[in-house]
C-alpha cells in the first residue's frame, strides 16, 4: 500500500498528542479535535491514492 513517510510521521504525531492529553487544558483538546479532522482527511486521501495506484498497476 502507498504510504508516504510524511503521512506516517503525522499519524505518529497525532497518536502521541492523544496519548499525552491533559484533560485540564481545554485549548489543547480543541487542537486535538482539529488534528483529528486532519487525520480523518489524510486517511481518506491515503485510501483514494491506494485505490488509484492499485488500479494503475
């Protein structure tokens, strides 16, 4: 499957962010929510790219 290194690093960053979540900080949670949406879009894009690549080869 086609996974660029930058995407993998981004996923690791988001996962680390979720693990280190501090419930006292509301601003932090908002940032995590926004990153979650970015993560969702990235996953959709990766899936689309994988489908395109599999169709080509």
